[in-house]
């Protein structure tokens, strides 16, 4: 392993040894041992083993950061250190945690200055696929590589033959492999965000999915790109969605066979490898109609099938302990997202938010149920994220969803409205923002309070 500098063997085991394209090493119970995690400069093989190295910022200098792996009910205990040249923090995206651990500088904690540290400690209530990233100048810090997956295993593991993780990212590189440092440029802010020119899976060129006929794979997809939306199609296969943003979903085939992943979203899939020995299939990204491309391939080994018909085991995940919103009692709050074109500013209810301060967008009483009517009055799409909560997505364009799903980030189409609901049972000041990080930087951000 080239990535082991500075960490003990026990920590490495906890970190899951998730090198690019490599399946996880088994998890080891470490009885609450603190894990050290350091944000620092590093060098990454984004362009592959033979391409030029890329200077990045990463957790432990790695891109993506180490996979943190726990079991539901365990405590996360991270001794974070900042060795970057500027302040930062760690936000645990999608986790329902105490507000003081949410990692939002000025709102929930002081910024972590260069050379300083912060101790994050909280119980992991929900099983699922989550991730972590900074909440300081995110458009640049996340883009430079500060992002990692956090996996919380179910108490009873799902029966699969293998588990894989794809952390999807998008980079804007020059011909020498360096990151083009026009972070937050005016066009990206005003339009669709920073779309890059190189897609990576686990920090490198997407690895071929080497499969054995008949096996069942659980594939965790996590989009850590600043702005790129993915629409993945697994040709010749019928993936089943079992979780969205870490939260269990009623197992289903995605609409049109396409797995949609907006920035910050995660999807867990069951892939029954139904091809025959020696066959190959494409995995395509068909989100942007004029710019579809082959992400990677599925390559079947010549080995005889592992089994002749798909594994006969349940794929539904047990629910996480989230309160169900009671809509008859709900408080309805409209949020309007729009753009002030002249200033290239984004606003929530008419107000741009550039830092984590300012007045709250709304306040809720603890335990109250809230229905948010999220209206995108613009010509761009926005993945809207709430901290501290998972919410039920109820309606899209006024129509109730067939499968109201739990999410922490919901993609809202152009001129579209989406309605979500949640029980405000987690007190504190929580961010609400677009996860296209250039939009966030340009004002599409605010917070709400739960008393
Ligand atoms: Cu991924 Cu404010 O969060
Ligand atoms: Cu946006």
C-alpha cells in the first residue's frame, strides 16, 4: 500500500485500506479508538499510473480521503488536524448528529486554523453510505480533493458476494495534469457550476468492473464532484436501487434504467451479474444528452458462473430510526431559489448567503413537522441539501411521488418545485444550500434553526 505513511496498522485497518478500485479489507472493531485524520497537500494519480501526478489537497493527503468504516451504533471519534495553508473544518454529509459536530465554521464550531485541530465525536445512528468534506470555501477545498466516503454498516449485513465503492469525481486539469485553479469563476457561478474534463472513480481512471457470472455485488456510488450530475446506465444489467443518500429505499429499478446522482448524492445498488463468462458490457454516463460517454466496462472472467440463477436473498435494508412526518400537523414553509443575473448571485427567498452567519431562513420548534416547498425559479438545476436531517421527498411538480424517498440532497429541475417534509427533532442551527458548490459560493445558502 502506498498510502500508509504516518498511520498505525490498527488505524489502517479501521480506514478499510480502500485504494483505488480495490475492494475493502475487512473492518476491525477497535473499541472507540480515536482515528487521526489530517487535511494536507499531497500528490495523486488522477491521470493514472503512467500519467502526470496531480498536486491536490486531501485527507491524509489522499484522493479521495480514507474510507471510514463503522457499524451502526458505534461512535465516530476523529482527531482532525489541519495542515492546509488556510482554515477548514470537516462536515459529515448526511449524518444525523449533534449540531456541535456538524463541522460548519462560525455556525457550529470555530474554524480550524492551520496547525490546529478539532475532535469530532458522535454516535452513528443511521447505517448507510455517507461522506465527509470541508465546509470552508468548499468550492475550492472540495475541488482540490478534500472528500472521502464514510460507510456505516447495517447491524445485520446484507447477503451479497462482494461490496464495491465508487467515489465519483470530476476534475478540471491542464495538459500537465495540474488542477486549473479558476475556482469559482464567474461563468461557473452563474451557470451550471464547475464541470471538469476528467472523471475519476476512487481518485483515478475508472477501473474496469471485473465480475464473475452469477455473483451479487453491492455497489455504493457517491458523487463528490462540485457540479457534475451523473446518469449511469449499466448496459446488459438491471441494477436495483436499495438506498438513496444512505437511507434505505424500497428496492426498485431506476426510472429508465438510469441511476441519477447529483452532487453530494449517494446510491446503493444491487448488481446481479447476469452476463456470461467472457462477456463485456459498457457502463455509460448519459446525463448530459450531447455529452454521453463510456465511464468504464464490466468484464466477465472466463470462470464458470458462481450460481445459475440470481441469489435468492432479500435486498431490502432495515429502516433507520427516523421519525415519520405527520403531514396533518405540518408547518408549510416556501423557499424560493433564484438568481440575480446581473450580479451572478444566487438567493434563497430573495437573500444571498455568503458565509455561515446572517439571520436564519426559518425557525422551527423542536419536534414540529415541517413541509418545505422548494421552488427553483431558474434555468439551472440545483441539488438542495439540508444538514442534520433526512427528509421525505413527497412531491415533484405538484405530483406525489410513487415512492416517497428519504434524502439529504434533492435535485430540483429548472423551474420545478419539490416538496419535502421532516420532523424537526434535532436541535441546532443547520445549513441549507445548493450542493453545486459554485452556487453555494455565489449565495445559494442559508441556515435554519430548531429550538
Ligand atoms: Cu455536503 Cu453543507 O454539505
Ligand atoms: Cu445550485
